[in-house]
């Protein structure tokens, strides 16, 4: 029997990048990806509750990607 050589991290990254994105709930590959924007409503609530620190906390997640399954509507 031949043993498979362990793949290095660049080969694993390349393999992952060529695989289609799948929904963790239903396994569908029909995924919509968009960028989370800055929400002024959450910023106001954060400012009221925590002052200037609240605005900074809300703004921290503004550049993250939000993925939505078009089949089951799960977001992650």
C-alpha cells in the first residue's frame, strides 16, 4: 500500500478556494455574499448605551462579509 503524502498549506488553500461555497444548514451552493454596511440605528443605540465607545464597537463589524443561502435563507 502506498501512503499519501500530507499536503502543504498552500495546496490545501488552493483546493479550498476551488470548492464551491456551501450552506452549512442545507448544503446548497446557491449563496449570496454581500458586505455588511455601517448601520446608523445600531450606532445610535451604541452611542446612547456606551457613549463614543459604543459607536466604535458597532463600526468594527462594518467590513465583514455576510453570506446568505438562497435556498433556506440561513445567514452566516
